[in-house]
């Protein structure tokens, strides 16, 4: 019996790159198609002579997928430098700047569950690709998927000098030492519990703070592509139970976690209580404005905290909002020379570095905040709340069948409630999804994930933590899920 051919895979880039399930849509042929499109982009924009950086994470066969990218790009006559070991996404991004490369590719699915892998393209400015760059790389893919693109076997490419390996770690560590006073951190005598989540951040904090009064205890600091004991390598409370348990036993000042490719950070206080991503963004903004006395615009995605608007008012700096994803945040940060940019997922970028999330640098800045003030995370959060008021947040992730997506979206589109959980709706923002503004009491946002088949329902409320559950329930009711 003959079976009809399968339709070609539709490769669609999300908020940061393309991600898919390994062995289903995430295949060597599809990765090669992406690499061929990147090679064409580099040539079209006069960047080919500067070469391409390639890095990879700790997932299954990531180094083999990295080699597949190199084979295609080398066959196009473009030199490729591959990281000599797995490395964080911000390390690849910094390497592009450090080596003046034409761009970079990271083989990673970031915080997605273990069955996934991904392909991130980083332009020559070392950040997430802006929407217009993504569109240019996506456009040729239908003509490339399912076809054999030219490639040079990796051994031949290396022998010809078209593919080399390089040390990405050392220059990046030197960059961090320029941004943070490591001497102050080493002298602070902090006890730090760090969860690498079996990802690429393993070893960085320990190496930076080695031989000092500050001690780092590392959890899950080795490669395990199934990320046992956690739903996914995303640094949020449900995945950090072991870290919280360690902290709750006492003896530590702070807990830090980074996701699978170490571009996101999670923070827990000295008692093991998780400090959510919106609180961390506000704390880092407060640190830069108050503890360091710096000034500059703040850039935020619509999914993150309004506490930074209040900080902007207090310190006289402008605040800009973008759609979700550093492909929007990064370009805006560069446009306005932002002091900090952040999103709800736990990704934060900083002036003087790359316009990109960096979980390692964010963790170091949190330690520096503690070292400068002599305060623990719970005390810093209380100090922040004294300035801007107590804000509470949560998010629901609901898996949808593809055939249900349109119906859910239409229900949200038609919804015009006068009140949500008893709070008057003062406006609706459709910048990215549907955000129902609740005056000075908070907001509710409904949107689809750009990287996973999920409906996300978010809220932040002011003053009354019991409202969080009620507002989220109202969000579910609006969507009919």
C-alpha cells in the first residue's frame, strides 16, 4: 500500500527562535533548512565575511545539531566558529560582539520541556532577532524544507579551516568582571545556593566567586537532558522545590536558579520563598536606580510588573512597553539606551552588556544588591514594597488542542466585561493579546504563548493577594476553558 507524502513542516519562529519536539518537527533536515536561510541572510546583508558563531545547550544531541548548522553554513562559503563546549545563550550573544561576527545561532529550547529543542538566531548586535529579521529568515523556509541543502561534512569543513572551535567562556567571564565588582561580592561572605537546573549555567557562579568568603553550593550542576524532578528547566516555583527545601533548612542567604540556557533567572529568599519574576524585575530596577544611582529608560513587556512604572515616576525616568519577547524588547532597549529591560518570563537585559536576557548577570546583580546593602532578599522586597506598594502576581498555562484555539480567541475578543472579580475594568489593551486594565488595582492578560501550544492567563493585583485567584478564575471564564 502506498501512503501519500507528509506535508512539509511549517517552521514558525516564536518570541525567540523556532522550537519543536525532537524527532517530530525538530529534525536534522529542518535544522539544516534554517541554517541555509541564515547563510542566505548573512550574504544578503554583507555579513558573511564576518562569519557565524554557533553555540548549543545541554539537550539531546544539541552538539550534533550545532554541527549540522556548521556544515550547511560552511558549504555556503561562510566561516563558522563553534563553542568548544555547551554554553549559555548570553555567552553566545556576547561572543558575537566580542568576535565581531556577522551573527550567531544557538541550538536550544531554553526553558521548554525535555522533548523539545530549538534554533535561535542572534544578529550582529548580539540580541534576539528583531521581527523584520525573523521575517526575512522565515520567508525562504517553505522552499528549503524537505529538500537536500548543500553541506560540507563537519570533518572536511574543519580540515579546510571553514569550521573552528573557540573558547566562549573566558571572554564572557571577563565581561562580567567589568560589570560587577567581584571583589565586593567575594568579601561579602554570602552563602549562595545555586540551581543550574541541569543546564548551561553550571559552574559560572562557582568560578566567578571561587576562593572567597562568599560560598556557592551548586545543585543539578551536570548535564541531564531529561531534567529529572522538574516539569521543565524554567526557574519558577514549581520547578525549584529542591532549592526551596535546601534554603528552608537554613544557613543560606539567597537562592539563585537559571534556566536551561541560562538567559533567565529565578530568585528565592533566605527562607526558601520564591520571589516571582515580576518582583525580581522591580528589585533589579530598584537596585540600578537606588543602590547604583544610575539613570536611564526602563523597557518592559506588557506581561510584566507595573511596579517599574511607579519606580520610573519616583526616579524621573521614562518607561516604555513592548509586545512579549526580547525580539521587541532588545531593539527598543538599543533605541532608547535603556538602563534595563525585562519580561515576565524572568529574562532581564542591562545597559553596557548585550541587548539580551542574561540570567547569570542578573543573579550577580542581585548578589551585589545584597552586598551593597547588607540586606537579604526578603528585606529588600519589603523595602521595595514600602516605596511602590505590595503587588501580587500569578499565571495559568492551559494546553489547548489546535482545533480549539480559534474558538477560545473569539470568546476573548468578544469579551467586554464591566468588572473582573468585582474590580471595575477601566480599559482594554490589544498590544499583545487582551489586557483588561483594572485601574490602580492591577490587570488581567489573555494571550497565546509564542513558543508552546498554550493559552496563558496572567494577572498582577495591588494590595490584596486574595484577588489573584479570583482574577485568574475570571480569565478562565472569559476564555471558556
